[in-house]
C-alpha cells in the first residue's frame, strides 16, 4: 500500500477535506477581492477617463444635450481651439500657470537645498530653535495669513504679478522642503564629505559635485510637490491676481464657469480641465515612488 | 530663514495687529480696539458659516475615513496587480481641488453632465435634476466630490499603518481561532491608534479650511447655505475690502486650528 499525499487524501462519502474547503474559501475570497477592487477602480477612474474621452469629441458632440458616453469620432479640434478663448486664449493661462510653477520649482529647490544643507551640516547658535520654528510654520494654515500677505505684496508692488504669486508659493513649500532636504543630507555619511575635503574640494563645490547626486531622491520629491501644489493652488491665485490676463488656469476656468464671457462655454471649460489635470497625472505616474515617500515622510512628522 | 520669518512671523503678527483696526483697501486705517471682535458675535452670516463648516466637517470625515480604511484593507497585501489598484485610488489626490471641483460641476450639470444621463438611463430619475439647487443635494454632491478627491490620501496613510503591524500577531491569532472582526478590534485598530488619529485630524483640519469646493461648485448657494469660514473671510476681506474685520475672523480661525493641533498632539503622544 502506498500512502496518498496529504492533500489528495480521499474524503469519506464524496465530501471535501477541511483543507480543500479552506483552499476553495481562500480562492473565493481572493476573487471577491479582485471583483471589489475592479468595481471601485472603475468608479474612481470614471471622471478622469470620461473627461479625457470627452475632450476628444467633436466640439458639437462635446456639448450635446444629453451627452454621449463615448466619442463617435476622435478629433483633436478642442485642443487646437485652446488658443481662441478669452482675451488671449486658454493657452495663455496655461502659460501663466506654467511660469508660476516653474519659478516655484526652481526657487523651492535652491532654497530648500541650501537651507537643508545648513541645518544638516553646520552648527550655529540657536540652530535647534530656528529649526523648530521652521517646522512649526507647517502648522499655520496659509488661509489664516492671506490678508497680511496681500497687504505686503501690495506694498512691495508685487501683487498682480506672477513672480509675487510664485514667491508666496515658494514660502509655503519651504518648511516641508527644508525638512525633507535636511533629512536627505543627514542620511549621507559625513565620511564621504571629509574624504572629498581632503582631496581639496571647497565646501560649495563639494555640495555641487557629489552631494547633489546623493540626495537626488529628496530633490525630485521637493520638485514634484512644488510643481503639483503651485499648479493646482486656487485661493491665493484668486486673491493676488486681479488682471484677468494674468489669471492662472484654475482661476481662469472658474471665470469661464461663472459665465463671465456670456454663457458658460463648456468646450473651453472641458478642454481646460483636461489640460489642468494632465501634467499632474503624468508626473505622478512617472515619479510615484518619490511622491508617496514625501507624503509619508511629511505626514508622520507633522 | 529670513524668508520664513518674513512670510510667516510678520504676517502672523500683522494679522493680529490688523484685527484691531478698521482697515479698508484705500484710505486711512484706524485703531478701533476690539470692535471687530464684538461685531463678530452679532454677525449672523459669520455664525452661520461657523455652524456650516462644523456640520460639513462632521459629515465629510466619516465617509473619507471609512472608505479610506476599506481601500487600505483591500490593497494591503501584495497580491498581483495590487500596485495598479493603489495607483488608481490615489490618482485623484494629485488633481487640484479647484480643478476637480470644476470637473464635478461639469459632470453634475443638468444639460451636458454625465450624471443625469446615467441616472436617466438607469431610470432612477425621470427628468434631469438640478443637483446644486437644493441645500441637501448640494451638500451631498460636494461630499461625494471631496471623498473621491481625498480618500486616496487617507488610504495611503492607513496603508502605511497597516503594513507596520507584524504578521506574526495575525498568525498567532489564527492559531487561536480568532475571526476577522476579533482580529480587527483586538489587533488592527488598537495598534493603528496613532495613524488613525493622524488621518482623522488631517482630514478634519482640511475640512475646517474648506473653500475651493464651495466657491466653485455651489458658489455659496443655494441661498448662502454653503458659505464656509474661509469663504466668509474671503468675502469680507477681498470683496467688501473690510480687511481688519477679515483679520479678526482669521485670528478666530487660527485659534480653532491651534486647538485642533493640540488635540492632535495630545492624541499622538508617546503614551500609546
């Protein structure tokens, strides 16, 4: 007589063994889980996918009442029309947003890197107190200091300029950026620096040459956050800009929505929304890891 | 460092300073003592907006948390394709609240919106609805849009918390024959107390500061029923240009937030 393998042991009277039952149950649960996940994923993706598809419809179809689910014909006409709306086209406001985002990214990177390096490597009196001060500003919501910021920008004649708006954004990126860069620099062993110093590098060229490469993940994270936050910000952009030509994309689209140019132009609104969403999605999909790391690092220390 | 001082400390002091003044955009500002604050107490719309903001916070926080927890539990283990699902649930987070609000305005529109189309095709409604015309439905669709946009953030926080619980605990519970809910209430939830507190507080603070969705989706309506605190500060300061009055309201808002942060600090203490 040969012993049957444990799993295939014949059960009495056509029933299944305990183990087989458990296995079936586990598989059923797994399928149920995938089913739930798929349904939820479809619901979550629906608004994004629908708006993307809609922007590829013919302009007349995009405005159909009632709307159609899928485009009958795929055209890019809505995008070629981006230049033709408002005072100088939706595209002009995309440019405004892009300029503000670019200044914010560069400014936050330079200042966070320098600040983070300072906090990580140099000792100076009051360093800890200063660092705690930087961190505690994370707790002050910018909504509560908008009024004086506005008064200050007016006084420096920076209100209604894209640079002024970018400066405000840089400020709100800095506490997080400095904190993140400090941690990145602290993670680099001091020995590497000392070795380079012996080879005759000065402190600043040292920072340039090798440290930057070592803290690249931190830099990428700061840059993504600076971009996404400044590209998406609404309230400050609404308050600090009064010249309609200088409105960033979200503020401009809100204007379109309220029908200030006559009736609500859904074509311009739809194309604008898609253009506003797209860079963030792309950036996130490409650099997900850095974004999530920044989120968890930032939140846990909050 | 100078930057931080200039843009945070000075404005903070200035907010306080301005809150004791009559401060119009053009013309002389004058010291009026605590008048702005006493005026606040009799400002019906201000009290209404406080009440509205708290009601909104209480309504929006549970769905975000519960759905966030369900999503985190579903994507917890590294089964095949799970990364795709995590990404999909997180995607709306990187879209700006302002832009996502515009997207929802469009989807909810009575003429070109897809929502009415779907509900009509499903025969759930007989004719296109004006979702934003009634206070109750307006609130519900705003909550729906905010849950969609922010739940991924809560999911990631809770996921990090879930993954820090050692598997051995569940294995020994299995040996003891504990069911799903016993494990949930005796292992998962107690060990995640700090993460849960963090997720809740961040979502509460976000809701107290809500502005974009009310400005864009409902424009404060119907009949001024969806004006949040920040919205009312915005109106007073930058529409009526009563900046001293707005500053006084900002100080009250700041007080509320400091109180919330203290609760957070208290809950996150090392005691657990």
